[in-house]
C-alpha cells in the first residue's frame, strides 16, 4: 500500500482530517459511479420508447452512504482493527490448553445435528410447515455442500482450476432424466450409472487439457461447460432444448416404499400417516446427506492413499512430482474423473428432487458459485467448505424470508431481486476479509510425531 | 464468392469488438497475472452508460449531428467504465495482490455477478432498444457494407494504433512493460507500481467502453446480461492469441469473429458458440500458450 497509516495516538486530529478528506473523495467517486445508473432510470413508455426517470434522492442516499461509510472506516474502524491486532500479538497464546469438548467433537456433533434437523423441523413447524425449512435450507445447502466437496477434489486437492464443473452436474442430471424416461430404470440403478457417465466425461475433458496449466486450463474447462450446455439447448431431438425434461419419476426408499401418490406401497399409506409431500422431502434430505457424507468420507480416505498424496504433490509442484516418478497423466485423470463422478451423483439427485431439468440450471454462474464456495471455505478444508456453503447459499435463501424489509422499504420492495447482488458482494467482502477462506489452518495427513495444524499460507493452494 | 466476402466483413466487425474487449483482458493479465472476470461486465456497463447518455442528450438537444452524439456517448461511457474499473481494482483486487492465485479470481467473479445484478436492479431486466443511429449502407461490388461496420473497424484500427504507441513508445508504456516483467524490480527502480496498475485498468476499461458503445450502435439494444457472452468470447480471444500479447488479443478477436460468422453462414447458427469453443480447445492442445504467446519456461 502506498499510503502510510498514521499512528492514531500521536495524531488524533490529523486522523479526523484525513478521514474527512477520504470521505469526501469517496463521495465524489461514488457520485461518478452512480450518477448515470442510479440517478437515472431507463423505462419504457406506452409507445415502447425508452424514457428517463429521475431518481436524485436515491443517488444522494448512495453518495452519502459511501462518504459516511468511508469516513467511519478511516476514522474509527481501521484504528480499532489495528489496536485489536496489536493486542492479539501481545497476548501470549496458551498452546497447552486442551480444545473444548465442542471443538474436539465438532464433526460428530454436526452430523448428529444434521440427522436430527428434519425431525426437529417437523416437531416445531408441523409436518406441512417443515417443508420450507427442510427443502429450501436443508436440501438446497446440502446439494451445494456435496458439489463443492466434489469440486474440492479437483481444485483443492489436485490444484486443477476447473471453471466448468457444472457440466458434470448436467451430465448426471440428464442421464437420470433421459434413462429413467426411456428405459424406466429406477433411481437406485441410475445413481451409480450417472456417476460413471459423469466420470467418463471427466476423462474426456481430462485428456485434451493434460498439457494445459493455470488460466489456460481454466478457460478450456469453462469452454467445456458451455459446450455441454449449448449442446443440451440445441440437441432438441433428445434433450427437448430449452423446454427441458419434465415429470421425471420420483425416487423410492430402495423400492420398498414409494412416494407416488397412487402407489399401493405409498409411504404415508403404509404407515397410516396423513398424505403430505413433506415425507418425500425428508427422505430426500437424508438421501443428499448420505451422498454428501459419502463424498466427504471418500475424500478423507483418498487423501491418505497414494493417489491422494499424488494429487497434493501435483498441486504443490508438478515438476518435482514428475521427477519423483509420479505419473501425472493418471493422477490428473483420476482427479478429474472422481471429482466429476460426485458431480454426476449430485446431478442425478438434483433431477430427482426437481422432477424437471433444463439447461437453465447449468449455467456458468453455478460453476462460479460452487468454485467460490470451495475457495471461500478455505480450499480443501471440508468443514470450511460446508460452513461457506451454509453461509452463502443459506444466507441468500434467508433473504427470501425477510418480509419485514417490506415494512422498511415500502410494499414494492422485493428482497429476491437483490439476492444475487448481495451474493456477489458477499463473495468480494468475504474474500477480501479472509483471503484464505473460513478455515485458514491446514491439517497435514503425513506428520512426524503429532498432527499439528499449520497456517494455510504455508501451502501453495489448498489443504495439506 | 460475394457471400463469402460479405460474411468476412461481418466477421471482421464482430471480431473488432471482441478484440477491443480482449485487449483489456490481456493487459490486466499481463501486468498482474489475474483473469479480470468482471471485464465483460465493464463492457456491458459502458454500453449502458452510452445508452443513458444518448437518452439524456437526445432529450435536451434535438437534431444533434450523429458524429458529435457518438463522440459524447463514447466519452461518457469511457469515463464511467474507467471510474468503475479503477474503483473495482482498488476495492476488490489490490488488497489481495500478495495473496494466492485464486483469491482475486473469486473476487473478480463476485464483482462480475455484482455488476450485472446492479444494472438489473437499477435499470430493470428488460431489453433496452434505441432507434438506429447510423443506418446508411454502401454497395461495393455487390457486397453491402454498412456505415456502422466501417466505423467500428476504423475506430478499432485507430485505437489500436494509439495503444500500440502508448505501450511501446511512451514512458508510461515502459513502466507498464517493466511492471509486467518484474513487479518488485520495477518498484525498486522507482516505478509507482500501484499507479501503473491502476492506469492499466483504466485503459482496459476505456477500450471496453468503446466496444460497449459500438455494440450498442451495431445491435441497437442493451441488456444487463450482455456482459457474459461477449466477455467470455473476448477472453477466449485473448487466450487464443496468447494471453499477455497485445497484437495476439486482436488477432484472436478477429479469428473468433470470423469463425463465428463463417460458421453461422455455412453451417448451423445454433452451434456457432460450440464451434468457437471447440476451436479454442483444439488450438490450445497443439499450442498451449496461444498463437502469439511466449511459451512458459518454468525455472526450478
């Protein structure tokens, strides 16, 4: 940074002056940024011509918020943060203190809490009322957790930047949708099949990009994702294009109980419960929970196997890796195909859950969201990724619930509209605030005497 | 034959626009080694600024000459886009400069999402059509060339010359090239690295804004989601030409434009983007650092 920070104790007066000045500049800059886009609005009149509507009040609010915000940051927040940092350095950290019970058993507690979650939701909100909580929050977040854990194998462990992960998600979803409609296979047959097909596509992507590195790899994977989506849109004889495939059959509990309303072995009928779609959602919740935990388990086990160690070696240094005799071709291909396989599982789950797939669901934005969850979570830390998914996806879902905002901003205020705007801003803010992600420390799998978490800045990209 | 040349002209126009955007990608990549994913949205923002200024001007002065109108639109778009890109660099990329490679990429993607949604929220999600600005069409040996196509190609050539001059002949350009080669060494030699990087972002945004204005003039419509597809294609162009190389970006842009228009003319229009991306993949497999890119030598 070019500007020198002044010491707050010695120069209290000049700090305020500086803050005032910077606040003023921020106001000017934000005026320039927003004058066209906020101050004026283009709307169509009755003759369908564009006309301008003026919104100077709103512009003033934007400018004032920027100026005051900058002033407060410079005058109060920054000195406070600096003082806290100094205090943290001065404080001697007690390394010998054992972790609390909660911290030691965090994983077990989290899993138990997740298993109890739908039951609690049913108890608190009633069978019908739990629907929203289990579906919008539980299942939605867990899908992203699973996808991010799958992508983590490629990006976090093997260090291959993949911007087209959603392609495998699409392959999984369409293979379930098409095969179940044309051949009538059940979910439990098609789930592994979707995974295998996605893994196969992962290999197909992997072969041409073996020689590519870094950003070249990123753009080719992005292109691959776009190609898959464009083919899905344009190959209308098979995929029905943008209309998508609807009425995809539901999954059943291993064929024992079904969730089709008319079936004799309907879950609610067998147990004599009132008919509700909530049971199916709860079943789907446990299904995705099991799939996500499978992903995590496989990742943890693979990290201790030769192939996992090879991935991490590849991430840290490809040349050293090659000179040690590791076959980088198979290492890269296994990373791509195993990562893709979990994407395929998640895809077929997505098809089952929605009952409808269309290319709309597999845009680049989805890849970006999944990648950002992986990076925000700390690249390789499974817990961190889960936390990031819960914060980012759950946070934006929560926005739908904020009806009280209507009382503040007036009745035409729709919080949904601002969902992606806030998501984008949150990505920026979290990344600037914590560049190493939510969980910045790393737990090595290979260690000499005792396992010690090291700071993330010691590793090149991810976990290890 | 005439049909072929006609498609060539169309491809050249489209390619010029892609080339202008691609320069911004390639300059930023060259100087700080990051993919500025928000660049496509800066292009869209420039188009919107031009659109709004167009509405303001036409509601105040009626019957202004088109040349002056276009110049004012372009100037306003350049100013606004430059200010945005400068702010974004300062807020979202500079704090992460010493961080690991993926961090600025994520903030760039975040900024891209933010910008397109910001425009969607403030300006509405619908297409914004404007009346045609330049509509005369010339007929040369049976090939119809629109005036707007000539303007686009001519403007691209002029801007490229200016930029080539700045980068190769001025002290600012020397500072940029020095920063690109070795940032720490450049700083030791007295180059204000932060300022150089800021100026690079401003220059890139200016070109993107010109491209945005041209796009608006060519198609006569602006929409908030316009940033993504041209942005990705321009980035593809930059990579195809060899990222970090200025002439490479233009060559890549022209190639992408030509591939697109020729493919749509002779094969199906549905798969034109598939063709573009496939050719990118094929070129990179055989020439992993692009057409004009320097092969990366890895020192151990």
